[in-house]
């Protein structure tokens, strides 16, 4: 079955370390997205990519970086510059936005 | 600017009672509207979507939503709530096309009393 896979489900990081969250989809979707979710704040867009080798900053891109070298993959790196990285991170993909997004099951990142 | 408002942060209903979750949007053109549901620690699942046509749309799990242009609303309803419906619900709006991104409301948490 087609879907979108995020790994790992739980991730612990020491302060000052970079960490990369994986997102892979086999839906043949062109667009992919990264959201951050904090309690009571809904979903905030970090980065999105409409096509391979191209991506744009979302509302809260500072302290994050992405790459889109393959259509299927859109990894997110949380850098040491991100001041409050502890959160639930969601990856999504879509054919186009009007068809809605398919979400992964999320990665919970905790800085220790 | 485009925006989505879900006025209710938390709603509690009794099992078997009816449910209505409110969503209001601010958008300049004809919107594409969505409702998603999220169980704790999980991703979001699409419940239903509206693009055009019949303003009453049916979704999965017995949910429906009605688009009311005059009120800029897209409220989600269910006639009889089950305990398994306890989750967080998100409304989203977009304008479609390859350059469009969805804008999400902040969510409404639904609790179900036995």
C-alpha cells in the first residue's frame, strides 16, 4: 500500500547536536511538507517542496534545513540553532494542495 | 491574509449525542476546505473535503460538513458520537493548484463522556 513513512517515531537529542528526521513517500506525490506541532498551537509550516531540487521556507524555518534530492524523500534537519526543538514533527505530501495532504505518523523529538 | 479559526479549543459531549465543530475561514476566493482528525501521538487523517458543488459533503466515519459561503463557515457534524471519536480535529483551507498550501486552524479537542 502507498503511504508516507516517518522515522524514527521517537528521537532524543543532546543540546548542541544536529539531528535529521526522515520522511519517505511512495505515493508519487510532487509536493512534500514539514510541520511542527506544539500543544495548543496547531500546525506550523517549516518548509515545503513542490518539486525535486526546490524548496521554500515556511513560517518557522529558522533553525531548520531540508533537501529534496529525490521525489520520494524530504528529510528535515533540526540544527543546533533551533532554540526550542522539542516538539512533534509531521511530514505530509500531496499531488496538489487541492487534493489534500497525506500525513505521516510523526516524529517526537526531545532535547535532553 | 488567509486564516482559519476554530473557536472551540475543547468540547466534551456524551456518547450518542450529536456533535458540531465550528470552522470559520477568511479567504478572498472560492476556498478548498478540509477537515482532518488526529488521534494522540499520530498523524492527521483526512475526514472530508469540499471543492465545489453540493455544499453538504459526506466523509468517513459518519462525519459530514456543510459549506456556507455567506457565513464563511465549514462546520463539521456527526449525528451520534462514539467514544472512538475522541481526538483532535483540524479544519484547513487552501486555494488549490500546484502552488497552494493549506492553512490549518489550531484544532478542537473532542472528549467523549460515557
